[in-house]
C-alpha cells in the first residue's frame, strides 16, 4: 500500500533543495541532495515526519472508509439474521486493513 502522496515528497524536496525526485517503488524515494552528484534515498526520519504531519494519503483513507462500511453493514446483518458470522467476516477484513495500514520500516 502506498503510504505517502508523491506531492508531499515533492513539496519537501522543493522546500529543502533536493532535486530530481525519483520514485523507485512504493515508499522508496530518491533525490539529489543540495550540492550532491549522486542521488540518495529520502531520509527515513523525514518520511516519518511527513507522515505525522500529513496523515493518511487517499489510498489509506479509502481503505479506512471501506473498513467502517463493512463493519457497519456486518453489525446490521448480524442483528437481522441473528448470527455472528457477518461480524466474523468484518473482523477478518478489518484485520487485513489494519495490517495494510502499518507503515513498513523505512
């Protein structure tokens, strides 16, 4: 799952003088630091700071919205059909969603 919006990283690079941002794969960003001749990865502490300041990206927001909708529907179906199975399925979906929302070690 993509945890950072590319525009957030570009904005940080522009503010701090880093140039030629390269997005190698999800959550792996490289750029040229000021005065450097070789690209370097964006520091992990910077990525964590960006994440803390900006919050969820659009993909994460959609996963959270789906988790809330699935859970709400499951509660209603469990009440109507008087069975816990919809809640069990919602729990499984929410567990997967929570795991996907975890930011990997950067």
